[in-house]
C-alpha cells in the first residue's frame, strides 16, 4: 500500500495512525503542501486525487482519498482491531464525534482557508489567530461535552476508535496554533492516554521522513 | 423516529432524502436557525446536540447527529435499499465523494461561517459572494472530474447512493447563491436525474412544514 501524505497534515496523520493500528505496512510518499506552489496541485497528483488534498491511499487498484473514507475502507477490507467497534449505535457515536472534528473544525482551519484569509481577504495575523481561536473553541467546547457523555479510557468507551484517531491530530494542531486547552479537562486526559500509544506515537508528524523543524 | 432539522439546511436535506429512500417514517421537528438568535443554541436542543447544528436523529434511545453518521447508522440498522451499495472499493468511492462535498465544501459556506465573515471580519457582500464562488468552484471542479471517472446513471455507477444524497443539497445551495454551473455538465446531468426521484423531490426544502418563501 502507498500513502501519499504530508507530515503536518491532520488528515494524513489520521491515516497513518489507522494504518499503524491495523499493523498494515505501507510506503509513505510525501507530498509537500507548500514547496513549489504546493505539490498537491501538480498534474501527477491531481490525477490521483482531483481534490488536490492529502492523503490518498493506493491499495492495488483501489485509490481512496478522504481520511474518513480511507479508515472506513481499511476497516471493511482489513478487519482485525476495529476502527469502528461495537454495534450500530456505538459506531454512530464514533462517526459523529469523528465528523465533529474532521468535518466541522479541520476544514475551517486548514492551509488553503488560512491562505484565502490572508491573500484574498487581507486578514491580519491577529484576525487569523482570532479565526482559529473561534473555531477551535466552538468545536472543542462541544467535543468536551460529548466526551463527558461518552468517554471511558478513550473518546467513546474503553475501546480505541476512529474518534480517537480524529482527536489526536486536532490537539496537535491546537498546540501548534497556541490554543489554550485548559477549559477541556476530559479532552486533555483522553489525549494524554492516546499520545502514549505506540501506534499513535509512531504516526506523529515529527517522526515522518518529510518532517521539518 | 424524530428528525430535528431546518428546511434549508443542506445536512437536514441529506437526512430527509436518506429516510425517504429507506421508506422510514419520521416526525420532522423544525429548529429555526435564525429566529430568536437561532433555536439550535437553546439549552433544550444543545442537550440533544452539543454542536448546536442540525440535523439530529432520535431513534428510540439512540441520538445521532452529523448527517453522514446518520446515514451510516440508518444503513446498518435498517438495511433495504443501501445508501452504500457494493463492496469496500465502491463504498470507498461513495464515501470519499460524499466527504468531498459534506466535509470540504459545506462547512466553508454554511450559515455560521458566513455570519463570522460579515460580523467579525467585516467582509462585504461582494467579498462574501467571492468566498462562496471560490469554494464552490474548487469543489465542483474536482467533483466534476470524479463524476467523469465514476458516474453512471448516478454519481457512482448506476446505483443511487450517499454520494447522490450529498450532491442534491449542494446543487440546491449553489443555485440559491447564484453559482454558475455551466462548467459542470456531468454534475448537471446527474443532478437532473436525481431531482426527479420521488424520495428526493419529497425532501426538497420547499416541501417542508417550516419552509418560508
């Protein structure tokens, strides 16, 4: 299997954790999101993923993009430790909490949106920081409530799941953007447990071959 | 079953199509997103959905939010016409194309983001219109390519799926925002077929009890 990704991309980070958790071997193919106008916009990559976003998973003849679709695909194709354990109701909670981060927060704070704010709207660094703070606060406040309702050892009960895989990169980027996490004790507690797991730790951006300082 | 939604919300529209397609009866409970500061922010609704977003599905003891999680839940709990037909590879394409719209486009153009642009960043109507045009163009251009690769009668082959359910509300909102669709012939063709389907037509915003002119 081949995973096209970028060390610091949250969605790539999710895919790496999922592959590690399932002990699936893969070649990691870095796509630099900034160099040379962004390698994700080059023709070769666009043919693989018309959305010009990372990650993309190539598994034989199957080409899958979107990190949540990649995780669902892996869970169907390669059972073993489940990314979506339990019955329909539990799986629904896992999916909803995953989407709360991957679909409501991450798309608003990613590189291309930040670039638009700066270049097209002329938003200052302070304005951009306020934008990030705003969406993180809204999202993490709701996520903290969901954790209070659902968390055990991990985000949903005591089994590791896709929701955990979505939380880890989001906390990583929160720290990177200087978001204050003191209002989210349950989130910090769960994150603390997650970051020590070997399959999570190995997926950390700093451990990737394309990591920069 | 109860579905909390708003007539013009894309995510509520998705949930309605899915429920109709599976011929599941439900009570529709309108949550007005604008009146009185937004009913989604009231305590009663927040207890059901801490994200203060619509839709929320209540199925007995199970409370599910996030439209994609609702559709996956319905597909697991109530088989019958599948929202995710086929094997893992086909399901991956359906999920990826669904997320391309639901996760990469919709969160950038929804009400709360538009409100932030106006109120916090002082973006003009022209600037807001350019914002909408930009994200629609990026997303629909990629989606058109995906359709060229995958579409048959519907978005992915000849079977109706979750990808179609995500496309319909997105075209509805594109038309509402005056987005020019002439560059997306395949998208328009598939949409034309979709909008006539009875389970799609019945879910149209204008047919809902909370519809306004």
